[in-house]
C-alpha cells in the first residue's frame, strides 16, 4: 500500500539546509513536506567543527535562530590567524560594517533546535524516519519523491518543487542523475572536544597556518573548546596510529597555543581521511539542491554550515512564490535563476578553496595578502571579511586591495613608520 500526499515543496533532509528552507518556504505560504531519514529527534551531524561564518548571520537573524543560539550558549565567533608574518586580528567589532561575527555552537544543540523550529512552523509537515527512495518523473520534470519508512511503509509525495538537502552523499542528486565533480583533497582532518582549556585569545577562535598543516581552537557553548588539525596526507600514518599524541605534539609548538596536557577531553577523535571536494549542478526542472548536496568542499575554511543556511535562503526567496503557482514553466525559470545565483556567489570561492586544499605552498598573491594583513589593520579586516565569506573574491582581490597590500609590504621593507595614509579598499 502506498499513501499519497500533495505539497508545494518536498524537502529531503532536515539538517541545516533542509530545516532552514522549510521554515522560509512555509513563511511564504507554501505547503511543505520536510522528510528526514533519522527518526531520533536528538539526531545531529557528528563530523563537523561547527564554526558558522559571519556571512550567514543575516540568515540566522531572519530565521529567528541567532537569539536561540545565543540563549543556548553559542559563542559569537571571531578568528585570529597566526602566520609566519605574525598574528592577524580584525579591528574591533564596532568599526566593522559587514556582519562582524558568526557563531560557534555544537551540532548536538544546533541541529535538534533548528529541526524543532522547522517542525513547529505552520505549513510544514515534518515526516521523520523516512528516506528518499525514488523520484517521480513526468515528461523529464521531477514532480515529487517516493519515500520509505521502517516496516516497509511507503509514501508517494507529489510536489511542484523537490529539494535535495540530504547532504554530501545526496541520494536525491544521484536519483536526479547529478553526478559530483570531484576535486582532490591533500589534507586529512582530526578533531575532538575539550573542557577546561583557557585560551590565550580569550573567547576568540584561533587558526594557525603552519604551511601546509593547519590547527584550530574554537571556543563553543558550555565552556567546550573544539580542537582540530588538518595536516597533509603525508602524515596520515602518524595521526592514525595515535591522534592524541599527534595533536598534543602539534599544539605544544604553537604560538599562543593552549596546553592540551592539562585539559579534559570530552569526545573521541573524529578523523576525515578521504574527503574529496564535491561539486554538483544545482537545478533541473522541478528540482533544486541546497547545502552540501550542492557543494561539499574542504572543511578547512568552515564554510559548509553558513552556505547551507544561505543557499536555502536564496532558493526560498527565488522560488517561494512560483512553487505555489500553477505555471510550472515560471517555477523552472526560477530554478535556473537559483542555479545562476548559487554559481555567481560561490563558484569563485569554491575555486580558491579547492585549489588550496591540495596542500600546496602559498602562491604569490596569498603571500602578499597574508603578510600585508599581519602588518596593517585595513588589510587584516579585508582578509578576515573574505575568510568569513562576507565579501566576494573580486572585492578581496580588487586592484585597490592589491595595491594597498603591496604598499604595506613596501613600506615594511623600507622600514617606514610614517602615518598610514593609504585609503581603505572599502572606501
Ligand atoms: C570534518 C568536518 C568539519 C566541518 N567543519 C565545519 C565548520 O567548522 N563550519 C562549517 O560551516 N562547516 C563545517 N563542515 C561542513 C558542514 O558539516 C556541512 O557543510 C553542513 O552540515 C551541511 O549541512 P546540510 O544541511 O547541507 O547537510 P547535512 O548536515 O549533512 O544534513 C543532511 C541531512 O539529510 C538527511 N538525509 C540524508 N539522506 C537522506 C535520505 N535519503 N532521505 C532523507 N533524509 C536524508 C540526513 O540524515 C541529514 O539530516 C565540516 C565538515 C566536516 C566533514
């Protein structure tokens, strides 16, 4: 027996992207089915270091989630970079015009909270314990999904728009024939959560660029600190054998690094060993992909959660009205617009992130921008705004920004201590 249901939007996956999209579509009046294969209301993504970039803060505020994150103890995040040229720190928050912070909050708190918000939003039917099994197709247009629950229960969900928000190994993408473009990853990753680590940076997150290895500390809710490292693949055997010893050895050498010997480890080490960058097409008639289903790239830069929120918002804003109209051609035009929006906002970031993920040395432009950022507060703000994905690659590498970085370094080389007269690239 197959029960049959009809919706404006069927969203597969109720984690960050799917829950955010369900809320935003339903607020626009759409009737939404939110389908999640995990039946446990406390389920959450385990393999994530949960640094949400400032680029997503306007979306979190619009959802009404920012205040819930703060109430749950989430930490407003800011990042200090440590480089061979010195520490890079953003100017004080008051002087920053872009969103000045994102949030650090553990997924075990974030995911259930967001999913509950979605389930309680009028217009959303939350269907948990069901997995996408097959897409419904009429004349090459996707028009819903067949889902399977435990005990052999099957439901036929008809929808004008079907959304794949089912993560990196998206079943929806596979069923739609969207195969991922793969780009190599030259680093492995290990992390664990600790308690009782006083950070020399206070409540600020830290990221060490050790060329080519990377280390982080992210203070989170409840006084828990996430400690992570992304060494190059050449060190795999050492890390696999004893991640704790490898992590302690690495952190013992870091400037301003915490003392892991005196800290209490709360979780086992999680390791990502095979994690190529995956990029997919994001739409076809009747269907769109958001979040990791659309693009899942190097975790080093902590962009996946923020982009999961933001891609959900772009899709809901573009297709929120047309998914409720009879005219399917209009909806499909909007889905093409969503695909173009996704590409125009993220493709250049994706290119740079994948290029650096091979574990290669810095190129000339990176040396120029990082060294200038360590020596000049305007360049520091520019670099950190880019890292938080609040500005585009074009803005980061604008002629004015490159000129300033060159000027800062020339001034440094000649030992000038004169006044800072170069205009800000934002002006
Ligand atoms: C080691 C590591 C560290 C990371 N650190 C960060 C970080 O610091 N900051 C950051 O921003 N990002 C980070 N990321 C990336 C981040 O975890 C993801 O980008 C983010 O979780 C994507 O959210 P999503 O909603 O698209 O997908 P997911 O969170 O993967 O959710 C997919 C959902 O779909 C459900 N699902 C799957 N298949 C089906 C199906 N067939 N039917 C129904 N439901 C289904 C799943 O149960 C799940 O609920 C990290 C990733 C890794 C691997």
